C-alpha cells in the first residue's frame, strides 16, 4: 500500500488549514496510508480517519533530528507543505537514504508563490491570492491524489444552530503586533456582550492569562480559559460557541474547523492573502481598508505611523453590531 508522509511543522494556523485537505484526500484514497508530521499539540486536528496517523515533530530541532523522526515512518512519497530549509535538508537525507536502499522517494513541495513585498501587495490589489488550502491540495494532486471534494477551495457560510443562551468566544491575541486588536477594545467588547446576556469565553495562552483574568473579573458572565484546558478540551469548548471573535490567528482556523462562524479583525494583513478561515463568510471579516492596508503578509512589520491605526479604526461597537446580526 502507498504511504504518504505529510509535513508542516508551523505555524499553528497553517497546520490547521492543512487538516481539511488531509481529511479530504485521505477519505478519497482509502487504500493509501498517510502520516502527518506536525507540532505534537495539534494531533486532535487529525483524528478520526483510519488511514491517517500522526507523528509529533517539534520545529525547533536540527535537520538531522527531523530526518531521524521522518525516517521511522517508512513512506514512499512526501507532501512537503512547509518548504523551509530545515525540512529541506532533512528530506535530502531521506532521499539519499531511500536511494541507497533502492527505494526512490517521490517528493512534491508547496509552491508558495512568494513575491517581493511591494510586488505582492500590487498583485493583491489586482486580484485575491490563491488560498493556502488550494496550494495544499495542489501538492497532493501532483502526487496523483485528488481530494474527495474541493477541499474548501471556495468559501461557504458555516453556522452553528442558534441557542437560547448564546456564547461568544474571544481570542484577542496573535503572533505579531500588527494583528492584535488593542486589549482595551477586547475588554470593552466583552463587557458589552456580558451586559446583553451573552456568555463570553476568553481564549489565550498561559502567558496571556493575567490580562484575560483582569477582563473576566469585570462581569460574572465573562470567563477566561487561558492556561486551564488542554488543546483537545479547548476544541470541544469552541464547538459549543455561537460565534468566535478572533484576530488573523490560529484561533480563527481552529474555530473554523469546529464549524463556528468567526468575526475576524484584520490590521496589517488582509483576508485575500490566502489565509482566511476555512469556509468562513468574507462578509464577517472586519477590515478598515485604509490606504496603507495591507502593509505586510504576516503582520510582522512595524507600523509606519507607529499607532496601528488600522486596528484602532475597528471599534468594539462595530464588532458588537456584527455579532448581534449573527445571533439575533
């Protein structure tokens, strides 16, 4: 039986976008064994299919260490959905090993379509970039494995059934400053929702727990989950939400995989960069669309004005209004 090794070691949001593609391809190719090499924490995203195994691989290790882990899989094909140097060197060692044992290894890599910053932004203004999910699916097609469906190549509205006690999740942080809404705005939004009777759950890392606990102390209907749950437990809680509010971050993708509508807040980046939530409605992406936006594909560049006005322009009232429209 054919055995395909699928590799993506970071970032969490990109690995989450990989999950529906892997699930679709695996369902369409039941006679093929798949092993997903990804950050150990994200194993719950790839459970449920008999022909998908998971290999937890930490990103911050040497190429030789990565090679030793990948070698244990015994795959005859590789879908490299990451394409970074550390993985590239590990795959080179893997291919040499396969040749020595007279078992050639078929490797296909993602085409990231990278351009210089200004050419990229000019291209974006002409037409949206192909989504990351489409690029992932292309890699499998070049291995001769087609997805069972379009693998999320077009956005469709996902909607949880409305409940009598609507609950809203808020994930206010992201990896880079250019994607983080001011924490005062998050606090104001949480209080507005609680005063309207919404149950508010705050998501974040253990390092972010002190800020979120301060917000939670403002009202009994606000609760912080930061550092209190395992990742698998957080996913189950997300699945019960009526709406999630998120930045351009991994939580947008986690909630999307749970079938939860997401109101997303965009600053330095843009939904059309190709990293929008799986099957999310583009109408629920809040972006100020200032002349300086977008200024970065990853949100890691310092604001040229120093005030991140693109994020300040999105008010708690605007987010609150969007949530009410979705839940009333």
